[in-house]
């Protein structure tokens, strides 16, 4: 049976309590992603790869905006937003490839979380949330692909210092572009 969720005035809204809870949790996961990518950025600055650092700095901005889009969606649906503590990222990477692989694994984890929210919304026929979440599903595919391509390029060029320098320069040119999702 479908749960019905009510706003503070007792009016019925489309989101179920479970979907709202999962979206609130996802806000925290997105902010953690930003923290994680900032720690990756710091790692690369400390190791003289400023282009890689820039790439993760931009990635951190994207993750923050992903969280804020969820915040706005919940607010637009009159659902209370709950901010939780953000855990500290583990900064114990042995080398650059470990950082890159941790980034890909984290994106896969976030994809699984988005799929969980999507499944819950689908089971409850919450079509508005499904439409909203479609963007996140597509975005996660893009983020996994980008993380995987970065690993492939590093594997290809990592031992060749000149090629790695050029790759680092290429990554330094990445600029932030706000998400295309309109609420």
C-alpha cells in the first residue's frame, strides 16, 4: 500500500516519506562527495599535478550543486530538509592511481544510491520525482564515464612524464559549468 506524505499544513503531497528520507540522505552524500573531491584536489596539489587538482575542484563544485538541487526539489515540494554531519574523507592514498580509482568507486556508490531513490519513487508511482531523478541517472552515467576515462588516460600516460604533463595541462583548462537541470 502506498504511503501518503503530508506537509506541515496537513495537505497531501506526492512524495512518500521514504522518498523524502532517501533524498534528504542523498543531500548528505552529495556534500560528502564534494568534501571527498576537495581532498583529492589537495592530494594532487601536494603532488604537483595542478590540472588534476583543478579537475577535482570543479567536480566538488558540481557535487555541491547536486546537493542544492535536491534541497530545492524538497523545498518546492514542501518537505523539510535535514542537514546531517558530513564525515571526514579518508586521506590515505598511496599514489595518484589510487585516488583516481577511489573516485570511480565513489561515483558507482552514488549511482547505486540514486537508483535506490529511483526504485522507491517508481514503486510508489511518484512520477514527479521520477522525472526529477532522470537527470541524476543520466548525470551519474556521465560522471562514471569521466572518472573511468581519467583512469584510462593516467594508465596510458602515467609513466611518460611529458605526456602526463600535457594531460595535467589539459585538465587545468576545465572550467565549472552549472548543472542543466531546471526545477
